[in-house]
């Protein structure tokens, strides 16, 4: 499926998906580069996959909401709509429902209402303080509910102490947004999801 043109019509649809405006510091050309990068990543993964991965997420349609709590779900948290859209496109390759949140209180409320198997969250939302608060709260709630939620933190900071603090607060994995982070995230999530499927089959 070809990448959509980044015109006014696209922006209107983009707003509907993210329920927010594109940040002022993000130019259309930058957004297009990011989306093209994801498409290239998916093509590369598809070439190396044992079976073709789904391509339905390369469009811009919003998947229908499903309230069935038995459906496995992923919660994506980032304060920038551009990033939540990128992650939604990438993670939609898995047969999981995907919910997005752009601030910590909404993320906590969503987590209270649904059994998420995975959370992928940016640390700076908008500062690391809020990110640490959210990570700690999600891990506490998961423990209280008795769920084995996998929580991954992604961030542009290379500081080693940040990774250590995230792990101490309960992050299962930590990923720096380097030049190839989309591919790495896909492989990490693919590993977790296949391990979970194998566990369910054996049990």
C-alpha cells in the first residue's frame, strides 16, 4: 500500500487519529521522513520474515475500537502525536488492539480499565519526572491486579543512569531512539509476543 500524500486532507485525518495537533516544531517534511522510515523498516522486516507481516497499518484509517477485555492489547504512551502515530503504525503489525495516550493521567485511567499485556512508553512526557511517576504507577497497578504486563521505555537520551533508574522502577526493557530504533523495537516486541504465544500453547 503506498504511503499517503501529506496534504491538508491527511492532516485532518491525522488530527482525528491523535486527537491533537501536530506540534509547531514539526514540519510536514519531517513527518513524511519519519513515516517513510517506518515503511522502509516494515519492508525490510517483511523480506526477512518467515511469513509475510500484515500491511494494513500502512494506511491512516483508525482501527475500530473493541471493548472485549479478552483481546490482547498494547498501550502506547508519548506526549507527541507524531510519535504515537509512528508507534501505532509499527505495532499494528501484531494482532493486538492498540490504545494511545499522550499524558500520564489518561494513561493511568486507561490502564485501570483494561488488561494490557504490553506498555510502550516514552520517558519524557514531557519530562523524565513524569515518566518515572508513570512507570512506577503502572508497575504498582500491574502488581496489584496480578497481571504480568511487559513495560518498555523508549527515549532519545543515551544516559546510562536513566536506563538503570527505569529498570529499578520496573521497566522490562529500555530502548534508546537511535537511527534504527523502529527495527529494534519491532524485534523486541516480536520476541516477547512469540514467547507469550508459546507459553499459552504449552499450558
